[in-house]
């Protein structure tokens, strides 16, 4: 079962940055993971740090999708966010299996992973200013947040591809390539969907203001109804 | 028996509102109160104040009406709880007596947290602050006898010793040396996070208290001693708040605050001998469970996380107020000369430390003056050493008198 939040109960370990303290039992030293994917000729500790950041991003993307699904006013978007969440959850599983099969620990939170999480947390927190936006604008903003996260996922897959290309031939390289084949279509699909959806909304509203007004009225009514009902907790 | 606030019913927010007479509780009897009951009142007041200040900060970072509404509703309830808790302190307990209570909290709460802290660096941070607050108790105890003609034993009884710690005069570091490393939300033992929230709240309350009441005295010595020690409390708040992981989201911090309030009321209800006050702790626990539920709903909707993903499955071992005399003596013996450099601890009296000391102590040191004045009037300083002579020879009464 993929882990969405790394914590002591899941076996978390970290390599602490200069401002972080950690119990010695959970500390990863600078040279740990030296044996990770040794047959690739790549630097194991660096690879472990990068993979930790890649999976951390997918974990935070699940949180983003959950909140988008809960908060989107457009029912079509809500439903699509639910599908994307399932696919992202599967992506976590693929990254975790890759890390394990290379000899790493999927519960390792690297400094790179902490940095990525910070970026992703702020993406979610940007939506805390949605009181300044009408429901339609909020849905667009949500799409933009998702697009930003999907772009990051695409970059991570691209880096994985580069690492696979730079790796010596062997079992570990095969594992990197296999994960790549699984992850690439999803990452591309998510980024493409976000871009296309944003395009469609922009063109529709630019060319058909009447449609926009009807959509706004419908979304306002939906928002009001959901507010009266105390919000749509289940999305 | 384990207790998981997430699986308790609690009291719904709508049912928590109290009227003015319910807020204006009868204070405890200053002559009868158990010193650790006073400590629990002071500590819980600090924790409620922190929850209120945190909520206000959060409110300034969002314009989502539902979030602001829930924060406002919960915050008003926290405010009511704070009134009930703090109004337990009687008007006939003098400001200095309350101050002695604050410092007893600082000693015995910090020592308990240090003893149960699993992270060695964080434990060191508690130990470092502990011997400083221990010294504050001694300085205020001397002021108390000078101004009010009573001894601190009447307040702390024989539960906490009163004698020099790391001399307050030596606690004035460069502000850059009060920064500490922080825990990591992924790996930290749940106790470390909860304890860090608790000590930050307690020290912040002490800082705010001294900031506000230090000028209520006519006597120059009292005014200056409060000013000096208030500056050390600023150092302590800086060091303790540094321990919290800044990567945690607003909603995660909100949930952790509410969870910690459940933890502290649960802990204190288990230990409280005063039936009436125990009832308050139990009522407030049920209220906090309701507030925790409201916070977790926000977490789910606006942070995309389930409370089970960030909270432990049960509350840790309850926090207890109890004597820590041997522990404090051991730390004193080993660490009285410790200071800090950046985020680390050193025995070296380094240049930045010396420069700061030279500046702030240039015109005389109130925390030394109070001891000198006490000796002048009573022939000796005030101490309550129940376990024998001071563990640091140069801080024993005779040697200390000769050296200053």
C-alpha cells in the first residue's frame, strides 16, 4: 500500500540538513545508500536523494488533488480530480517499488525531498486566498496549481530518463527504464490534460461570454447550496 | 489505558459557549492550593493564550470565509477557556507570588519534558533553559522576601529547591546564539512535537507576563529585575519556538495545537487533586476534542490530508508536575557554565558572548543587585536547599557571597 505521508509509524528516516535535528536512530549519514543501484555507476547517495524528492512530490500531489476535489465547484472537475488522485496514488507505488528494488528506502526523506515538499505545501496554501476569487476563477486557479504540480512530475520523469540514459547497463538500469515506461504516460497525460482544460475554458469564455455568465451563475448557485449544506466534505 | 482524542465524542462547538458567570469562576484559595495545581493553572493559561495567538496569525493569512469562520468560532471558545483558567488565580495572590508560580512551572515542567525527550539535541535545549529558569526562581524569591517579607517556600513548598542556577547575569547572549535546530516532521517522535508546542507556549506566556507586569512596581529594583529577566524570556521563546518544524502547513499546525491542548488537559485531569479544578480540566478536554474535530475537518478539506496521517494513534504518557530535584542538581553540576554559539552549545565564553555581556551588564546587574540587597538586609541570600549543599561549590552560599 503506497504511503502518502512519511512519518515515524511508516519507518521514516532522514539525512538532516544543517538546521534539522533527528534522533540518531532515524538518521541517514552522508554516505549511506552508497550501494544503491551500484551497477549503474551512478552516485548512490545522490540518486537516493533525488528519488526521495520524486516520490515526495507525488505524495504531496495526492494532498493537492484531494483538496481540489473537495473544493472545486465544477462537478466535472471534481470527478476528474478524483481519477487523477487514483493515478497519482499509483505513481507513488511505482516510485516506491523502484526505490526498494534499487536497494533504497522509500521512507527516506532527503533534504531534496524536504525542499520539494516545501514547494508543494506552498502550492496548496496559495489556495487559502481563494476568498478573493469567484468560483470560476478558483477552479481556474486550481487547474493552474494542478498544472504546476503535473509539470514538476513531468520534470521528475524526464530526470529519471536522463539518469537511466546515464546509467551503465545492468539490472538497475533495467529497473529505471521499466519504471520510466510506467510513469511517463501518466505524467504526460496529466500535464496535457491540465493544459488542454485551461485552454478550453479560456477560449470558451473569451468567445462565448453568455456561456460564461450561465456557467458563473450555475457555479454561484452550486457554491451557495454547498455552503448552506456546510460544504461538500466528500467532494 | 490509551486515549485517542480522534475517537472521542467531545462537545460540539455550538454547545461550548458559556455565560459571564460561568467564566468568572471562583479562584483557588492561596493558602490551601497545591503548588502544582497553581502550576497547572499557569501552564494551561499559557497554552490557551498560544492557541489564541496562533489562530489570530492564521486568520491573517487567509481570506477563505469558511476557514476564517471556524477559526473565529474556535478562537472565541479558546478565549473563554483562557478566562476560566486564568481567573482561577486569586486577586490576593501578589504579582510576585504568581511570578514564583511561573518560575516553578518553568523549572518542573521543563525538567519533566527534558527527562522524557527522546531527541538528544532537544533534550539538551531543555536542560539549557532549565538551569536558567531555575536561577530566575532564586532571584525572584530574594526579591519576594525583600518586598513582601515572606519566603518563597510558602509558594513552592518543598517541591522545588530555590538556589542559584546559571547566574542570570551570564544568560544574556547575542540574539543570534538563541536560534536552535528544529525537529523534522517526518521522523520526530510525537512527544517531541507536543513538548515543543507546550514549552513554547509556557515560555511565551512568561515572556508576555513579565513584559506587562514588570512596570507595575514602584521599587526600581523590582522594575529592573523584571526587565532583565523578561529579556531572558525573549531568548527562551526564540530558542524553543525554533524547535518546531517550519515546514508544517497552517492546518497541520492548527491540528497539532488542538491535539496538544487535548494532551495537556488529559494529563492534568489525571493528576489534579482538587476536585473542582479537575472538573474544569475534564470539561475543557471535552471541549478541545470538539475543537480538534473542527480543525481536522479543515485539514481534510483544505490541506488534503487525513488526521490519521499526521497524528499518533494515542496520546503519549501524560505530562506530570512532580519534584525534579536530583535531575536539576545533576544538570546544574554539569552545565552551569554552558553557553551557546549559533545553534550549538559550548563551554567556551566566546567573543560574541563576552561582547554582549559587556554591553548589557555595563551599568550594573539587577539580578545580582537583588542578592546583594537581600544579604545586606538579612545577612544572607534566600535559599531553599532541601537536598544538601549546592552541587556547584562556587555557588554555595558562603563561596557565592565571597565571590560577588
